[in-house]
C-alpha cells in the first residue's frame, strides 16, 4: 500500500508541475495579500478532482479491463499529441 501511495504521489506531483493549473494558481496567489486561501482552494480542488478520478476508475474497471483502458488512454494521448503538434487541436 505504501508503494502505491508513493508512486501516485510522484506521478501526480510531476504531472502537475508547470501545467496551466499551477501557473493559474501562481497568478491567483500573486493577486492576494495572503496566499493561504489560494493554497486551501487549490488543494481542495485537487482533492475533489482526484476523488472523482478514483471513483470513476473504480467504476469503469468493473466493466472494462485495466489493460484495455491503458491502451485506450495511451492511444488518446498519442492522438492528442499529433493534433497539438499539427495545430489541429
């Protein structure tokens, strides 16, 4: 269980570094006198979105095998990458 927590932490942490959500959070905190409300709001948002993702993943894997989901997710990321690369997205 500890390994899953550690792996999940680092995957989400690295994925969130430098993305548009983090940049927006930096901009919001630069406009406030105290950054604590921005930190609390952004933390709650990440918790809520993670909760939705975990619930959806638990529900979906009851009907679709995890290896098929991985292939679908990988294919979608590749397609999105090509669309972004060729300015079609």
